[in-house]
């Protein structure tokens, strides 16, 4: 195909995709049925992972729960069964350790089957200034928030590719779109998680594995306890997010094959503004919104959790 024809083709398709996006903005996409799917959720012992587990189970999916905390897992299993869920499996897994991920993944494949929806949700945060962050905790942040995604994909993606059916869900963060103070390790891990998920999505497209979908979720601070102490300067403009709302939006995004979900919606503007605003102007906006030193009041979960 010569240059002129290929350029014309790109222009026509570009207009078509833009119009398609506008239509789906007004008329929501049809939601796919997840009944019978095997959904694995890391970090399912509390917070957003627990909520996702209960909601997917209620939709008829077989849910596989991973967490490092056995007590938390037991609580999620109990809650899911109280809501009427039938097929719930739980496994203690340390997502900071590659061999543990591979070991438990093999166990899941033998006892439950091939995972068709993988939700990488497990995450940790230090909340200290860079020079005050212990090396061991920086490494742990990267291992859980980023490297675990590599190993879970290595474990479960081959079956999805073979069947040309599956869904990869990365619970990243707005911190994966924009850096902030006292979160250097966390931001780095989430930027990496976003880049990794985007890359694998493109890889699936180039392999023509259109049945393997990707959803990247970038929420602002949620009221799950993980970011206790963090306060929004203008809560009406940039509010802390309700976990129930976030879980519902994630479920809808997965069922509608939505590629990227940013919450609140104003977060979609972040990459766009960074692309053309002078750095000083962008920093000014972050300061105005109270996002430069958002973590200055961070406390995090109590140690017992």
C-alpha cells in the first residue's frame, strides 16, 4: 500500500474511532457475562480486593483469592459466602516473592483451572520521603506493586493466549500518571505498572489476540485505610473515593472491555496537561489542588493490619 492510500486509511479510521468513542460515551457498551469465568484477585484480604471478590462472585464467577494475610482471606471468603457466592477459593501468597507466586499459581491451575480474568490489586505504600525510605521497603514496594504483575502474567497469560480469551486488570493509581512528594517508590511502581500493562496490551494486539483484553485502573486516594491520614485540600473538587463506588466502576469497566479507567474523571486530564503545559504551570496547578504534598499527613493502616 502506497503512502497516500495508507495515510487516507489512517485518517478515515481515526475519525471512525473518535466517533465510536463519542457514541459509547453517550450509550454505554453492552456488558459481557462473567458467569463461569475464573477470576483471580491479588490482595483480596481487604479493601478494594475484598469488594471486587464479593461482587464478581455475585455475578456467578469462580473467584480465586490471594493475600499474604490468612485472617483477611478468611474474612473475604466468609463475606462472599454470606452474599450467596458458591465458588470461592483462597490461597495465602506472598506477592513479593516470584517463586511463591509461581508455586501458588500452579496450585490454582491444578485445583481450580485456568484463570481467565486476572486482577493485580495487591499493593503497599511507605509514605516517607525518598531519603528516609529504607532500601528494603523500597525493594518490597517494587516487588509487590510492579514485579508481581510480571510473574502473574507469566503464570496465567499463556492459557489466555492459547484460548484467545481472557482479561488482564491492573489496579494502578493516579500516582502512576503524576509524581508527588513522599511517594517516590510508590509513584515509580505505579508508573511501571501502567507502562507494563500498556505494553502487554499492545503485544496482544500485534499478535492478533483480540480476545485477551486489558483494563488499567488509575484511581485517586480511596477510603480503604491504606492511605489513612491523607486529606484532600479541596474535597469537593478532588474527593477521597468511596471503595464501593470504585469497585462498581472497575466491574463495569471490565465487563465493557474499557481499556483505561481513571477516577475521578478529572484524572484523565493529567497526562494531557503534562503534555503541553510548562512544568512551572503544571506544578502550580498541583499546588493549587493540594497534590504536591498530599502525603504530608499520611499515616497508613495500623500495624496490626
